[in-house]
């Protein structure tokens, strides 16, 4: 079979990155190889995000760029997958006349089928939804030789319906994959050299739970148990997970870090706001006190634990006082990192109809204030690591200086470190001790401890 080429662009969250890996996996079974040159591609695939308006606009401009290529090469297929595809469906085919395939979030495994249909019968939109996971849905994995890290989806969808969020509308109801399937995927990844897996779900803490009013869909194992099962896979040295919902993070899970050394010392715990009134309007199911208690408990149990968060500024009704409360929480809790966003009105969500929408000017001002404060905190916390020895997974090597390597600590900081002995440097995927010598706003610098004797 003649090899075909796919050019893939991915926007959005880690869930989308995971879906892109699956798309490439299914496509490789149909003899597609990835290219980084769109002009050489037989298929251009854009995996889209609609969590904020800006992300959605990027899709239209990205798709527009490829329109001319298609005019030059009529056999070229252009496909849009992901959240925008799920949400807009047929509407995308109407809006973009050069588009061949629209592939929803629950149809990733049908990419090859969709391309065939488009070749035989013309343009196609596949955006079916179902409550149960199709047995084939996660049947592809893409283990690239040389990759030391991989994402593994453990569930899909979300049942929380936070007032601002489009995800439950684009990714459907929560459903968990059977644990045996997840473990065997991790085993296959380990066999190709993967050393670190990140388990993915919108709300991993509710993995395997029987939801109220639903008897089907229980997989008999909860999230802490799943983590234990994954951590014992031979060859896997590190396990991470995202995202934890603060209302669902349990004492059992918090206790697990002491028991399970492979579990990385990092939790991403989206706070969203420091004002309990705003949290209530968002429908988050916790107060600031509940959140801060959980945060402090994690830090008290594990002083080296990194906690990162997400914050939305300018949610409808957010007053100056509410924003002040968010700033107080930022300054008191001192997160290792904060991903902050201006509230973006998403069609079909509850908050889109709320009174008190905040002007873009005020949102921009609040975002700047928050980001400036957090930049200093992240830098300060990085500086506190200088002088310590940190276990680092070796992920890459500098192109400019072969003695410089790049890795990540258990607490998810990037470390660039030097190994003076060129001939016997560390290997990719190895976990080495790095002595941290300098801190930067977004990374650390250090020396491989084995090489200290050479300095
Ligand atoms: N506007 C702004 N930010 C949003 N997020 C989700 N929906 C919106 C929205 N409508 C943010 C939340 C979430 C992160 C992935 O994206 O902070 O945790
Ligand atoms: Fe969106 Fe809330 Fe679900 Fe997260 S928990 S995906 S913010 S609805």
C-alpha cells in the first residue's frame, strides 16, 4: 500500500493531545505517516478546542490557510476533529466549503471510515454521541519509538456542568474505560520505552464511580485503585494525572502519595476563583475554605508537593471585591503555577445568560494583575529549589550544546542540566539526580550530580 501523509495541528487541552495521538494511531493502521510539512500532506487534520472563544477562532483561520493548498491539489483531504467539530457538526461543512470531514469527539476511532466515506460519497460529518464507550474507541495507541512520556485517557466526558464550561456539551457524559484495558495500554507503552504516563480525564477523581441514577458504567474500581494498578506496571517509573476536581479529591488519594513512590509530587487542582460567591455561581460545589483546606492538607502531608491551578477572571457578576478575594488566595496559597483566563461566554452554557457580564477591559486588567503577581510567586518558588537535589526524568538534549540535557522533576518543573562528560551522559528516559544551581522564572538549571566531581 502506498504510504500517505497526514499533517496534524492540535489545539487545546491535554485531552486533545491524547485524542491526536489516538487519531495518529488509527491513521497509521491505514498507512498514514505524520509529516510536518502541510504542502506534502494527503490529509490535513485540525484537532480543535472550543473552551474559549479565541481558541475557536483559531480554527477558522487555521482551516483558511489550507484552502489554497486544496485548490492546488484537489485530492488533498481536509478534516476538522475535536470540540468545535462536535459542537458545530454539519454547520462546519456549510461554513467551510473546502472541508471534507467533520469528526466529533466520540468518533476519533472512525477517522479512517470517515475518510473513506468522504472519498466515495462526498463530504461527511460524524458527530454521534453515546453514553457508553465503544469497545474500539480507545483501541489505538501510538507509541513512537524514543518517546519517554505518554498520555493515557482513562475516561471521557464530564457530568459537572460548571456554569461557564462547554466541555460537557462537546465531550458528553462521563464514562470510564475498563481498568484492564487501561493497564494493558500502559504495559504496551512501557514495552516501547515509555517511562512516564499521565492519566487523563476531565475529572479523574470520579473515575469508575457509579453516578447517581445510573447503574451502568461502573467499572468496579475507583481512581486510587487504578493508580495502584498502573504504578506496578514494570518499566513505568512515574505516574501523573490530570485533572482533579477539588470537590472530589479524596483523603485516600491524598494518602496515596506516601505509599506510592512512582506517583509524581504534583497535583493540578483548579480553583477557578477565590470568592465563594463566584464559586457558587459557577456551580463548583466547594467554598474557598473547602478548597484551601484541601490545598493545605496536601502541602502539610508533602512539603515538596507542587500544586498548580486554573483561575477564570471576569466571570459574570465578579465584583472588584470578588477579584480581590482571588488575589488574596493567590498570595496566600502560593501556587507553583497558575493558568489564568479571561472568562469567555460560551453558547449553550448557563453563564452565557447570566446578568453582570464583565467588560473586556476589566477582564484584561484583572488578568494582568493576577499574572504579574503569579510570575513573581513562581519565580520565588523556583528560587527556593536552588541548592536541592532533584530527581529528573531525562527527556531531551540541547541542539546547540550536546552536554546540556532537558528533563522534568517530579514536581513538574523543567530543568536544563549539564553533564560534563560527553561520552557517558545520561540516556533518554533515565531518572537522574540533578543538583539545582540556578532558578529562572519558568525553569531551573543544574548539574548532573554524578558530574559534580568534575566541576
Ligand atoms: N472561559 C474562560 N475559561 C474557561 N475555562 C473553561 N471554560 C472557560 C470559559 N468559558 C478554563 C477553566 C478550566 C480550564 C481548562 O479552562 O479554568 O479549568
Ligand atoms: Fe468543565 Fe467543570 Fe467539567 Fe471541568 S469539571 S470540564 S470546568 S464542566
